[in-house]
């Protein structure tokens, strides 16, 4: 009996070491997965809302609601929040130098260096609708070699708005058909 006891005690530390190593691996895996899932949840909850600082709140509201059919989400005397017709995105406009805002949100947009892209199901339909409304078209409707079919307009703040339907390039189409 003592030999058996000695033999099992001889192997027991190896088993404990293996069990301990397995437990450590399991705990590490659970930890990594938990952190990964937590980070994935943070990324899934992230939403972009672009903001433009402008004196032209009323002109901007009229343009986005009447020309592009955006909906008003919120408005007060110094802030305007608009959402796309399908409610998938929002854009905000803020009056410059408002005392409620910190310095980084004080300076007015200078009308250069910003554009928006609005993806639509049928760029041709939207193009016709905007032409019928008398909206000035800055870039006439056209196809690009990289697959875009688009045209562009400009909002009251000087922001270029590219309205696009993404299509396959000839190369992509050939790859999918083979």
C-alpha cells in the first residue's frame, strides 16, 4: 500500500501542474474572449454624428429638410440636429461662439475641406428629383471607373455633398460572373 501511495504521490504533482496549466489556459482564453467581446460591444455601440459650426442654421435647416428630405431630430436657438430620411445617420449644426460651448466648438467652419457622401438606392431618381426642385448641380451625374455613379451639390455652408449609388466596376462584374 505504501508503494502505491508513493507512486500516486509521485505522479500527482505532474497532474496538478498539467491541471494548473490547463486551468491557466482556460482562464486566459476566457479573459481574452471577454475583453474581445467587450471591445466588440463598444465598437458596435459607436455611432458617428458629424457636426458643422455655422451662422446659417435656418438656411441649413431649410436646405436639408426641403431639398434632401432630412427630418428634424432636435433644435434650439444655437443647435440643430437632423437625421436622414431612413434614420440611419444624423448631422448637427452649431452656432459659433455660443457661450455654452467650449473653445474647440466655437470657431465657425470656413467652407473648405469638408464633404459628405450620401448613398442612395437610385442616384438617377434622386438626381431627377433635385433637378425638378431647381437645385444647382455642381457635378453632373456620371459613372466613375471605380464603380460610383454619382453627382454633387453644395449646401448653404459650402459643404460638397456627393450623392452616390455604388455599382460594381467592370472588373468586379467579370470576377463575379466567372
